[in-house]
């Protein structure tokens, strides 16, 4: 199996797969990280408490070679770097491969889901594509806290097979065929989690936060259904909503480990977007997603007052306090 990406989520998935006795060909952008990893037997920057059996890992900076040596390719690259990394690969690199996406955003600049980009750029068949969504934080996987993963794919038999590779005593899996709905939900929840952090940073209480999240869940469902209708995708949100959608939204808005919530809290306390980005050690996917969803909704045209307000705060310099005062009047 190949693993592209070397952040905390990629490291958590590597922990699961190597514990289940799979050998991983693991791509790192940074060669120095590989050297330190080989010396210490753990990632030098993320989830350093997790030790690895190095006999189960082949680490390299050559993404093309990593992919060619594997039938299954797991992609966990931050959305901001996806296009740059994938565009450097030859157009036939994924021929005959199965791709599992652990990406928590859209392909930045193209404003499309990873499966749609891979189909257009590399002619990857849809039934060779699967997505992994939550609710699941990398830090809790590292601590072996009971967690859940949702595996989505059009080929349910293959989905069960890939889901079985992630089952451990502390990790359970759910499968469904709602590729587009679960991925859009995973993207939106990161945007809304930034808002949850802003709520905290501005000094609102738990009562308002609960109303905010309830309205986010409604907005998420309406957008997911509208965009899938527009793009002629069949989906069943009832199949995925309880875990992959609502569960992931809740944990990302409430958890201490949520980088999007942390980023939003800094914005709510008065940090500029630039200064908050500089202070954080990890990428807040919701920042980039806010722009992508704003652009997509120009076509979808479904009411999204929360996502629109957060886009204005993050990308157009609107005051966070002013934006949330306006939202107060809309919530029911």
C-alpha cells in the first residue's frame, strides 16, 4: 500500500495499517523528516508518541515510485498542496490502482472533490475510489481511544475490504455509498468548526454554540442535497448522516484537538488571519474550504448564511463580531 502525505492524519492511518501488518510505501515531502524518522522510529513532528516497526515502512520523497510499487494508494495530502503534487505525476500513474482519500478538503484552485479531479486528470474509474471520513481525530487514534471511520465507495464489496484493513480493537468502521455527500460534509464541518472557535473567542456561551451547530447541521444537509442534485449524483444522506456528517461536525466543533476550532478561536480573539496562520503549526483546512464552497455555491445557489459569513470574515476582512451579531438574528 502507498501512503501520500506525512501530517498527523497520515501518521494516524500509518499506525493503524502497520499494526494490522500491512507494509507501507510512505511518501514524505521533506527528506530531512525521513532521516529523523528512521533514526527515532517515530514521526519527528506529528504524533511523536507513536513508535513504528521500521521493517513495515519504506519511506521516500519520490511520489511516482511510491505509487508504482502499490496497488492501493492512500492520499492524505493537505488540500492546499494537492494540485501541485498531483499535477507533477504522469497521467497514467493511477492506471489499475485503487485510491483511498483521507483528504479533508477540496482540490484548491480547481474547487472540485478529489475523485472528480482524479477522474478528469488521470481517468481514474469511480469504482476505484474510496473516501475515509470521521468522526475521528488523529490524536485519539494515537492514544487508542475508541474511534469510528466511515468508508464510502460505489463498490460496497470493495468498501468492506478496505474498511477491514482499518479495524482494530479501538477503531470501528462504517461503510456507505454516499461518496459526494460524505466528502462535502467533511469539507463543510471544517468551515463550521472555524466558526465554533470564533464563537468561543468572542465570548459566547454553550447555549449559543449549540444553536450555532444545530443551524450548521441544517445548512450542511441542504447544501449537500442541492449540490448532489445539481451534479446528478445519487446519494442517501440518511445512510451517512448520523456518523460521517453529524458526528464529524460535532467532534470538529467541540474537540480540543480540532485545528479548525483553534484557528477560529484565535480569529475571535482578534488575531488577523495571517497572524493566526503563522502561529499555528498545522493547516486549518476550513480556511481554504470556505473559499471553495463560496465559489461552488455560485452555481448551487442554496442559502448558506453561515458559510457565507465565515467566507467574508476569512477572505474579505469582515469583522467576526459584526458577522456573528448578524447571524444571531437568523438562528432558530
